[in-house]
C-alpha cells in the first residue's frame, strides 16, 4: 500500500530486531528504519558496533539509555536519536536530562507541554 500511494518516504518503520532490517531493505531500500538500542548497548563503542551491524536510519530506546558521548557519536554520523520519554514521571526533570545529554528529539505523550517547556527555555 505504501508503494501504491507513493508514501515510502513519508513513513518511519519501527523494527524490533536487527534481523528485520534485511527484510525491510528487500521491500524497499529507501524507507527509513527505526530501531531501539538493545540492552547491551550502553556506551559509544557498543553503539558503533550496533550501528555497523544494522545500519538504522533513526535510533529509539529509552532516553535514559543514552549518554552524551553516544548522542555526540550519533550526531556526528547524522543518525537521529529520538528515544522514548513517555512515562508516569515525564516532565521537566526528564526533559532536562534529555536536553543535557544532547538529544535533539524525543517521543512524548505530552507534545503540547514539551513544546511549551522548550519555548519557555528558549530552545524552540
């Protein structure tokens, strides 16, 4: 359906494991793929190995699984990291930690509150 409606570049495909990367790339080389960091990716070296293994277009995962060096590496190779911030405690403390880490995007259940918060901090 995506091809029928010429929407291949208007979607972001979330894959659950690196092996799905191959299947999606067989379907269409141009569709962007997003994947969460596995539990064993906890530093920049592990992130480099993971990225070289599955070649994602966007990184996901929990925002607290990223440190500033990992984010800097992802930014240096133009690999967006848009991790999850959704939780019962999502708010300024979570957003401040994500900002301090250098993340440029977050998945949120509170887009209006986050946009207002970023505007108040003159970050938007």
